[in-house]
C-alpha cells in the first residue's frame, strides 16, 4: 500500500481529466473530493456543462492503456457498457488524399469506440468503487484559496451556489482540471506569481455532429471512416465511428470559416460535398437517432507552466488547463489519462520524502513535456498547412509537410511503417521514432521520386 502524503486532495472538474487525476491521487491522500459545477447524470447521457460531449470522441491506444493502468479492469468495463471493439488499421477506413482508401491492415491491437458520455460514466463508476473518493456535482468552485505565507500555497477552495454560500474546503493539493484555467491563473496573480506564456495555433474549426442508426445494409468492409481534406485547397473532413446501441456518430468539420450546417438537410449536403462519397452513401438513407449539434473551436493553446521559475505549493493545473488540442485529432482524453499516470508515478516516487508536495508542480510540468510534445507537434504541423492558420509557423514547414506526405506514401507500401505511424498517432510511441536514420533515408527516397 503506498504511503499517504496528505489528508485531502480536491479535484476541480469531473471531465475526463479530473476523473483520471482523481484516480491517480486516490492512493496518496486520505480523501479525494471531485467538485463539478454541472449536474452529473446517473446514466449514459451528455450533460449541459460539456457542449463538446455530443460530438465524436476517440480513445486512442495510449489513452486506453493509461486508463487501464489507473483502473484495472477498465477495458472489460467498457466492453460490458457497450463500447464497440475494432481492430486498429483494419476496421476503420482511412481516406487520405491520393489513397481512397488507404490500405487496410491489422496492426496488432484492439481499439474501442464509444460516446464520450459512456466513457465518462465508466470512469465515474470506477471512482465510486473507491471508498476515499467523493464526487460532488452542482458544486461550482469560486476561488482557489491561497496562503499569505509559505509562498502563496494553495490551501483550500471556496465554493459558490451551494446550501452554505462561501463554504470553504481545505486541501493539501488542489488539482485544477476546470478546462479554461481561470482559477489557476487567478491564484497565480493573487500570489504575485507570473502567469505562463502561451503558444496558440488559430484554426477556427467548426463542426457539426449527429447520430444515425446503423442500417441493416451497412457496408461490411469497415466499421468506421475518416475522410481527410485535400489541404490546403480543401477544408472539409469527417469522422464516423460506431458507438454503443448499434449507432454511428458522425462529425463533419471545416476549418477557417467552412462550417457545416446545423440542420439535417444542410448536414447531409455538407457530407455529400466531402472529397469522397463513402460517408454520404452510407448515411443518405440511414435513420437519424438524434439532432444535429454544432461546436466551434477557435484555437489550440499550450500554457507553458514548465517555464515558470516558481509555482505555488499545493496547486496543480491539469489537462486542458495546460494544453487544449484541436479536437479533430481526438487526443484530449488520451493525453489527460497519460498525464494522470505521470502524476501517479511522481506521487509514488515522492511519497516517502520528508515533504512530498514541495516542488510537485515544477516536477509534474517537466515530466509531462514528453507526453505533450507528440500530440501537439502532430496537430500543429498539420494545421499550418493552411495559410490562414494563426500562430508562429514551425521552422522549415514546407519540407516537414513534404516529409509527412512521403511518410504516408511509404506507409501505404510497407506494413511496418504503417504500424509505426499508427502507433505514434495513437500515442503509443513518441514522435521522435520518426527520426530513425534508416526510416529517414527511406522517406527521403520517396520524396526524391516526386
């Protein structure tokens, strides 16, 4: 049994980041309280406080392994709840420019598809099985309370909108997974700490989603499809996945002002104008199982907490508070789960130290850089294919994009490269595996053919 390092940890936010963080902290505190301003459903259904929840979400391979590590038996619980299992590389049809479709191959692992509501509910059930974890909904945190001594340490949270206005809960550790990060930034300002610098990538992504009942005559050669645009001239893409209840969930997206409609007829018209007709032909006669919902995502943001020279004791920004990714790549949930594993490992390593919480923030921020680098770089490089994208363009962008395109060509020819590419996309391996000299030489050979 791990050594306890504190009496009470408080997690702000019961999204995937907060739930995973609570699982990571549970063995190291007598009590963990998760505070959520939204009303949490008792069954699998979206909640009002997460407008992105009704849209397509992906649990990448690295995220699944992280959640299984945090919650042993989690994969079995997903299956029991109705998540759809499929073979990575084989059961999802990939439509990339020049490859319609990309070769379908079994790359060696199972993946799972489900609604975000199902996975959140599954994680909440795992947490409810732990006696020292309490999840409180309809509980909005108004402020992270800091000490006037000890470098402005976080010592409590103050609540609003409860039976006792202004109730304060003490904490040895406050994990801020409240998405926008305003609580952490306010705590930094209140204690005269600088706020972190930000890297932003402005993509002005807009997307619309609806759900269809899978028809009896559905295609048998795939379970889901993703269609990429021929960028930069094309800006429309789509992802359709199977989810629980014999349904497809389909998200249509457009960058830089090319937004899908919010009504079914307009939604179908947008689908018909994708680069291929695969998805449209599958859904044109399918019966809708819900309304069309829309969402807009203006920019990806990485707050560089790792660059701060000092940080308040007992405060730990987490998940989207640190880094918010372009959602079309489906990385957010998996990155948060991997961050939670990093947190658990740090707490475990420091549990027997005289002051385990001293410098925890700086240690955590440094340790997750490797977790963040691969998803951020993968998304940002692709997003900068559009000249309208705002932000500091990566050095030698044109050659980097050409290298990536040549990698796709090589992956189509070579099953091992295909597997490696999917391992990186699924956060199972870091992006630096692409720097292998033999692989680089082969990719450059493809570039020379062009």
